[in-house]
């Protein structure tokens, strides 16, 4: 595994030179403005550990301006009176603009987050698709006409936009998370104040520029970069915000629930995961091994649905784990801008220390490092080796807690008792995703019904699609994103009853 494998392409970098050269402002009420405090912060390239951009550090005063702008656009501005086809067309224009600038945006994403450039290009395509899918819901969010017990009454329900949405997004896949919150909110008729993660603010800023370029009315989408405290905290506490949608850690999610109690604003949370991957001996073992490796090493394991708990039947345990180890051994680890990179760095020094600390904790508790387990030598960036741990048990921190790095805990299962397998799979405070590999379709369906997770993938089934509801059980969050459920989550239901 090498962190330096080929020269960086200069063509993509040329697309972002002028963008990176300027200090980036906040996007409020259709204009780019500096933070009222005048403060800025450094943006670090995780592949080098060096500063490569600067952005405005928004605070409570800036959040207040952004929320007020969103309130005007929603309460009395053009957005609340704009007909659904017009909203839909603007969203399509924004999708077109993302595609027209795909290379530049993917380069920013790769530099900012560290992900391989090819993955970043895929994220831009997904963001455009997310906008188009949700644009289709504009004008299709309907109420119902229920039949009630009382005679001579006409009753119907309306679904109305919840209002001003505070969207707080994570650093692991920045652009797609930003669009995945903005798009359904816009389709439902809401206005948005977006607070991206301070580690990865650049694609949110570029998104704000495109929002202005394609002609969204002022105040409909606002972007305030800055830190969780004060900017994110002020957004959650603001009485002018009707709903907060947050993706991130469970710890922060719990603090948002407490802060939102001030005006009982609606809260949607997509939080952590510790997803089980269960492989039976009758599975297509080559596909299962490849799928399990992809599920933990993609984006350096910085994925909420990462399959970090691997349960393999003892009959095929060595074969499956051997396949994953071989994948880890041959994986090209390096800067995202190198074209043959397959796994980039972790996002920050703090994250690298966190992941390394978990591996150390595991070994101290008796885990065996089959491969990896160390920081990558010879690089200034935040690189971690793809890691497979064996001899792990349920009481270890590496098995119970979300690591958010390229570390999988492999454990054998040695019986066919479905009840025991279910207990093992559900033995976590999380319930976001899961994966089953077997040719026994009856077993797969039985197990899928009993695993407490928002998504169950069978034999590599699709994990995320904008037509599929996504969210978690237990401490993996509240509510669902994507699909009809994701749009309706940005609405309130009103009942109208008329005596005839």
C-alpha cells in the first residue's frame, strides 16, 4: 500500500485555481457577504495536511440574517407563491448547472474531503440525479379525503411545507449530503439555511454560487459556513427555524434534540451506524468477499452504512476473510487526485487519531490485526491502512462503537440457529443498515424481517437510491430521507372538516 503512486493530474487543478485563490464568503439573501465578525478559517487538504483555502466563519449574527432572509422568502416572498412547475424547473436548472461544472466540483470535493476523484465525480452525478428526482415531487405532494364516522361532513387533509429548514450536513460525502437535504425541502416548498461541516465547506459554497446563477429568488437557499458552535448551535436554537435536518454523530444528534425543545421545532436525524454483514456458507463467496471489502474500505470507511461488523459462518470464515485481506493488501491508498487511488486519506488529524485509537484499544482487549492497523508511513496526509481485525468479541469497543474508518471486525458464527444470528446482528445500539449474503431466499427474507435496521441488503442489493426511504432504527436516527417519505418529512398535515 503506497501513499505516493503517481503524479497528480494538473488539468482538474486548473479548473479550481481561481476559486481557491479567493477567501469565500457566506451566501445570504442571494448575496455573498463576509461574516459579520470578519473571521475566517483555514480549509485543510487531508492528503497533505496543508491549508489550501479559506472560508468565512459565520456566527450567530450571520445565522440570524440567513434565517430572516429565508423567513421572508417563505412567508411573503416569491417562493411561497411560486407554482410547483416553476420550482421544479429551477431545480432542474440547478441539476444541469452541477453537471456542467462537474469536473470542477468533483475536484473541489476530492481536495476538500480526500476521496478519490472518480468517486467525487460519481457524487456530483448523484447530486444532479437527487435534484431531478425530488423536482418531480413538486406539485405531487397531496392530501387525502378520508371517510369519517360523522354524517354530512366533507373532510380532507392538506400537506403544507413546514417552513424554514436548518440543514446541517457532515464532512464524509459533503455535496451529496447537502443536496439530499436541500432538494426535498425545495420540492416541498420550504426555504433552507444550509450549514455545511467546517472541515469540508467548499462544495456548499460552490452550490450557493450555482443557486444564484440559475435564478433562485433571494433567501430561498442560504449557505453559512462556520463551526458547530457558534453557527450550528445558533441555527438549532433559532426560533425562526421550523425544522432541523441533521446528519452526523449520535452524540451531536442528541444535543440537537435537546436544543430544539425551545420552540419544539421538528427534527430529523440521520446518525451513526455499526452495520452487520452476515455471510452464510452457501453464498457466492467471491462476490460476498468483494462486497464486504467495498462496504468497509469505500471512502476510507467514512460512511455511516459501512459494514464494520463482519459475521461469517465458520465453514467459510478463512476463505472470506482471506479475500478481504487480499483486497486490503492490493488497495491503492493515496491522495484522491491521483488517478489510480482507490482509497484516500481520512478527513483530518483528529479522525486519524480516533481511528488509530480504536485499533489500539482493540489490540489491548485481545483483537488480532490480520492486516493494516497503522497509519501510512511516508506521507504528510492523514492516511490509514485498510485494517482487518479478528479474534474480536462483542464486549470490545471496536465491535460496539462506530469507528468511522477502514476497520472491519471479523467474527465467526458457528450455528444455523436463526434466533442466535438475529441476536448477534441486533447486538448494538445502532440500526442503520445491514447486509445478508446467502442463496437461500427463504432464510434471507426471514432474517430481513427480524434485523432491526432501516435498510437490509441481500446479496449486494442497492443500499441507497432516491426512490428508497433511508434512515435508522434505535440510535441511528429519527425519520426517513429520500423517496416520498423524504419529501413529506418537510411538510405538516392540516385537516379541514366542513359540515354540509
